């Protein structure tokens, strides 16, 4: 009779397992739109089979585990490629903002100013007008105004580019703090998962939270994730442990991007640099680097501008500094050799805003002496005015024709040099956009493959629900049959 009553346990175990399957399916359907959720399935295990003479019967089924349907290889691939796409998206966004700085910009007083190319052309045209009308006070006033506007344009563009670098520095600080917080949360989830699973319960939802954090962290830095036998994960960057079980080794951002204090990410405990090779934080470090921008000695004209480093913002700032320094040095040399309407000579057209510092894109202004418009030198000799204005003509030709600039070894005039910089910026931007788009499509493809395994399909869950329902009902019918047989047996014996 004991084995006969044991049939109850067989049927009940079947009902219990399929009830658990229904609960798992219901959980999946409820979280169909939950970000980071991984669908779950129960796994049954056959209970021990006792021997009964020459035959054997099972004792039913139990729930072996509730497991997540994830592909760890695809997770690793996704995280590795996600670091790459975030790096290129950071570079692409910076290059797009750089391109905007060379167009129209808004000055401190809120007014819209002309772009650099138009300012250069207006300044050159001002000298051409002086050549035609050397004694015209209005032409001289306009020229001085064009000079002020040109310097204003250069300095405003440089300030905007410096602000981009400062923004990158600030964003890196925020990113490091965010990464530290995420790492602490992953460590806490490691502990919670371990405790939950040691207690015999499943921790699928906690694992989802951990995996979502790891996906987010992977875009910031090229992390390496390894799951241990005890279901804890270790996370490292450049071979150095960031998370080990419940232990976290924090990061810190140091420096400001200057040559004296370069911006970098270090391990707090060791004060050693973090070996970043990808991710948005690497892009931010490169964008924030101002150490390449140097003041130039005019005696070295022509400067040879060779862009192409990973620090595109500094490249552009240096190119603009090359351009302005050359223009200032060339015009000053010609202007000092010329004569004003009042016979004055030896006057620089541009001077350093701070005489204690070298003249550069951030330290230059129109000479205040030229508030007296008669001191603007247009003639090569005191006796030439108002006839031949060879100094004004030489300056105009220097601005429009003379090849006193160099771009990667090629001699160019001012307009061609500017166009070469614009072309470089556009090509670099297109490359970054292309790389970002390509990587983004790759990441989306990998994520689609991940989701094909891990995401919830309503159709599939509905089919599973029907299957669990039918099996549950079949086991219930077994119980009814056993009840009927026991009733018949009791009546026969009674």
C-alpha cells in the first residue's frame, strides 16, 4: 500500500514543478518591457528510482534550478565592442562641436558674429580699401575694426575650444565617480547573489541587475568580466582588478589637462595610471589634453602644421595658433617698415595683450596706438602718401597670395591653409562618424543576438504556459484517478 500511496507524491510533484513553470512564465511575461531582464526557465530533475522486484517506478520530479537564458560569450563580445562604440561616439561628438566653432558663433554680449573665413576676408579687403583710399579716415577706421573683429573671432574660437576641453575634463571627473558607484553596486550584488544562492533560492533578478550595470560600465572603460565558480564576478581594467567579490578598488581622476598637470585616471590605492585602451573615458582624456598647444616663436615662420594625433581639439587649436601667429608676425614686420599719414613708422599693428607672456591666439590685440588712425602705415616711405601705398598692397598680397604657411610640408597661402584645416577637420569627423556608425551597427547586431536568447517572446511564453497548464491538468487527473481507485479498493474491503 505504501507504494500505491506513493503515487500521490508522483502526481503532486508533477503539479508542483509545472506550477513553478507557470510562475516562471508569468514572471517573464510581466517583465517583457523591463530593461535588462533575462527570461527564465525551470529545469526539472527526476527523483530517485527505487527497485521493486524486476521492475522500477519513478518517484516523481523536482525543480533542479531556475536558470537564466544568457550567452556569456555574446555578453563578453558586446561589452568589448561597446567600449569601442562609446569611444568613437565621444570623438565624433567632439569633432562635430569643433566644426561648429569655425562657423558663426555668439559673442559674450549675445550678438552673432561672422565666422573665421569671413573675418579674414574682411580684414584683407580692409587693406585693399586703404590702398585705394589711403587718406580716408572711414577706410582706416573700418580696417582697425576688421582687425579687432579678426582677433575677437580667433580668441572666441579658441575659448570655445578650451571650453570643450574643460567640459571633457569635468565629464571625466563625473564618469570616474559614476564608475566607482557602479562598481560598488556590483560588489554589493555579488554579496547578495552569493547569500541568496547559498540559502537555496534563485538570484536571477539580482543577476539581471548586475549584468545591466556591467553593460553600462563597459561603455565607459574596456572592462574584462569573469564569473567565478561561486557565481561571483571579477572585473578588471588593463589586467588590474576593479572588483573582486565584495572588494572594490576605486579610481580617481587627477590633473586638469594642462602640460603641467595632464589629465589621467589613477588607482586610488596605488596612485598608478589606469591602463585605458578604449571606452568613453579614454576619449574624454584625449579631448581634454591641452599640453600640445604651444606658443610659437615668429622667427620659425613658416610653421609646419601636421595634424593627426588623437587629440583633435588641441590639433585644431595649434593650427589656429600657427595661422594667427604667422599673420601677426608678417603684418607687424610689414607695418613697422611702413609710414602712417603723420609720418610715424616702426609701429606694430598687433601686440600682446599681456606683455609678460608670449604673443599667441589667447594673448593678442590690435595695438592701442592705432586708435590714432593716422598711425596706420600704408606707405613704404613718408613721401608716398597719398599716392602709392605699397605697404598696404604688400599686406593685402600677404593675406591673399603669399605662401607663408605650411601644412604637412606643403607651402600654402592663407586661404588654402585654412581650407586644408577645414578639410582635415571634416575628414577626421567623417572617419569618426563612420567608425561610430560601424561599431554601433556591430553592437546592435551583437545585442540582437543576445536578445534572441535572453529576451522574452510573448508567443514562446504563451506556448510554454499552455504546455505547463496541460501537464498540470494531467497530473491533477492522475490524482483523481488515484482517489477513484482508492475509493473502489476501500469499498471492496469494506
